[in-house]
């Protein structure tokens, strides 16, 4: 872990013991105030927040007004100023919170931060909806921007955040011929912002050796036209057929880009992240970032298992253990999680999320398509049993109700087979859950990891979905409150960069089911959550998912000082104002990893401000809505 120097910040000063007592006040201690065992010396605190609205995250706990952080990186005390003041000494940094919230840092239970760094090195379509002519104009510009020496004919043009359903007029299908018409011989690949689609020109298909005779890989599909020839669209694991031929950026470029986006996360208040798609490449990057002192968060890497691993649990376990042995000494990483994709995405026209009943044709008539389920419940159960027996947790990508049930069936089998009572397996996304499965989450101890910034009325939750699943199923979109009422443990994640990193709008949308960008509320009265529930979901709830609740997630004596100081009181401000929340300071283990008043912090805070005030960009538009255009077109 690294930190910037603890600044004096202008609004505060270092004070002596007597000065600290006057600044913090001298009222009697409240009954609810807590403190660690006294150290016997008054100068034991490195930092004190006062005049704060401290959200402790403790069940039934009321807010307190001050927090003392020890020199060991742990919280010394919380409570009234009269309790906390005895920990301040002459060299204690004292921060006036100005009545704003101090709380646990955000724990992101499903994200891909290194993917965000890598994407930042390439041009982006920003999820644009365009005509073919508009797209061609944008791509011509990208070709010109990247037309350095050696670009023709072999220099790849890889463009991020392509909207797989964004060609206008609606219904226009992507085909390699549209890209072949560009004035270049270079291989071109447009990477879908949803992470599930790639569109390649003929040159790229030729390099990859993809022809009419190429079979679909396990877990993927080569889309072919009526003539049996590849169209250029590759889905899910078929993308690798092209991606493996794209030259990687240099290690130095990747480390610099990833360090910048991790700084953005720190400036957004994120202190722990579960990286939900990790292999050797990502672990080598984390090792380089840690060695360079540029890894500000706690990282729980979820090692991705391929579909083939579900058929050989022993080999899969050996693979994960091998990576852990090689990288477990990297400071900032903690192993114990694996990731499996069970299905794809639900929106039209992709419709690869696995459903219990078929998709509709848009006019209310059932089709024969129930989506794609990448493994069976029996295979997933055996895989889960093998990993749970060895002390590992499972994290399943499950959007459709059939994928969710498959995961739950697998987890139930593993419980019976292993007898382990607290495996803390998880299902992520949960876009559609059958009501018959709601109570199984609590019974099986499964974490419901939800990305509730998607739970708003927009193009893709309505036009691209409602006609294709019907109102009866649509009502169960992101059923957060129903899961809460059924006793499920709710946890939160951003899925960044599949979605934008707009942390506080994410929390706001979980409450009002509309957020800053929605066209209306998506079942708020049925599925909207309370404010305290949402704050706990993204702190202590996710800490529980990651087996970290004894270390972080609540603000209490003895816990690690993973804290954020905000620019408003998110426990009492209007719900709509939560979206615009700024972060003044972020601490991880008591060390300042973001200070909005430092030179580096000002730059990171500016980036975070732009991110939280921008329209829903890039990947969100590709999967979940928004009508944004790239390059001003």
C-alpha cells in the first residue's frame, strides 16, 4: 500500500494536546461511544476526524461525531469528541469534517479495474448509437489518429466500447463488409462495451484463421450468416480467437494506465475491490503495481475458470492453487476466490442470458431460445464442492433466472457434499430472479452481489427487454428488496468498466431506482432499498462477501482505518444529491491514498468529478441504455 503525504489541508492544523481538547470540545462521553484499550499516552492518534456525521455501519448504531485513527492504521476510538479527544497529541492531524459523513470506504464486490486501465489506452466509441455512415466517419478519424510509421498494413486498430446494438436504424446488423469498406488494409476489431461481443473486419478474421469451417469454441459463438460464412461478430469466449493476435501494450504503459485508474477509484472512495476476472496477466500487473508503490486498494483477485474447468474440478483447483502460490506474497492481494461465467447477457438482440422460459419474439409469442447456459448444475456443484472443501469461495456470473437457479442448485449440492456451513459463495448481477428462488439465498448463505446502478428505466431495461420477456418476468428485474425481505445478504459492485465508475450514483439508484440518468423509476415501491441498507450493502455487506468483515466495513475501535471523508452528509441529504457526492479524503489502513487538497489529489478529484457528472458513458450504453455519441457526432 502507498499513500500521499498527510497534508495540513488549509482547513485544519496540527495542534497540541491542550489545543486539541479545545478544538474537539469537552462534553461528557455518550453511552454509545467506544474506544480501544488506552495506550497510556495522549499522542497515540495519527489522525482525528471531528465535527463529523460518522456512519459506523453497526446494526442499530446511531451516528457519532468523531473518529481517532492510530499509528498502526487501526481505529482507536469513535464517539463524542470528549471521548476521542484524549487520543490527540501535539503531532496529531485533526480534520474538521464540517458536519459531513465519515464512513467506511466503499467495498466494490465485482469490478475489473485493470480492464479499465487497459481500455484507457485505446480509442473509445463511448457506446455510441450511430448510422453506418457516422460510424465510418468516426473510424476514419481513429485510423488517422493511429496512422504512425508501420501502421499499414499490419497495425491493429482496436476500438473499445462498441455498442453491439447501436447501429441505426434499429435492426441494422454488424457485418465485416461494413468495416472492410474503410480505406485501410489494417486489421480492425471493435470490442463491445458489454464484454460479450467483438466485431472484426475480414483482415482480422483472416489473421485469426476464422472461416465457415471454424467450430464454435466452448463458451462462445462465431456468428454466421445464412450463407454459413462468418459475419465478423464473435460472442463471449469466441472473442479470444481474434484478441490473442492483438499486440499487447508495453508493461510500462499498462502499469501507468492502471495506476491512474486505481487513483480514480481511490478518489471515488473505493478502498477494497474484488477483481472479478483475473489470470496470470492481471496478477503480473498487480505485482508490478505493488512493487512500484502504486496499488492503493486492498484487492481480492477472483481467478477466472474457463468453461472447460467445470468438467475437471481437480485440475481447476490445481490451476488456482498454482497461481496463488506464485503470487500470494504480493502486498495488497488476498486470494481465495474463483469466478465462473454461467450465462451471457439478456438484452435484445444478444439474448444469451439463460432463462427458465423462452424469450418472446417482441410481440408476446414464445421463441425457442432460452439463452445459453455454459455449464450444468451438476458440473457446477461438483466444482463448487471441490473448491469449498479447499477453503475457496465461488463467484458466479448469473444474469438470467435459469443461470441463477443453476448456481443455487450447485451451491446446495456442495453444501450437502462438503458439510461446510459458511462457504460464502456468491452470484453476481441477478438481473432476473425467479421468486421461487429468493429464500434459497439466505438458506444457502449465498451473497447476492448486485449492480443496482442498472436498476432504472432506460432504453435497455424497457425497449430492449420488456417486449422480449413480458411484464410478469420483467417485474422481477434486480429484485433487491425482495431478496432483502427473504433474508439474503446483499453486497454491491460496479462491474467497472463494463459500467462506468459512478460510485455514489450507484448507491443513489439502489434507493430510488432511477438515478441520475434514468428515464423513470424501475419498480421503486417494490424493489427500492432503504438508505442505511444501501450504505451497509456497499461496505460491511461486501466485506462479509470477501471474508473481510473482521478487518473492514464498519467504523469501530480495532478495525482497520479504511475510511472516507465526503463533501456532504449522505445519511441525511436528499437522495437525488447522493449522486454528486465528492470524496475529500480516502484512507486505507490509516494511510491517506487520496487527499483532494494535495496536488495529485486535485487531479484525481477532477477526474472523479468528470466521471460522476458525465452522462452514462461507454459500456453502460452498450448493454443497459443511454444515447451517447462519440467524437461529438
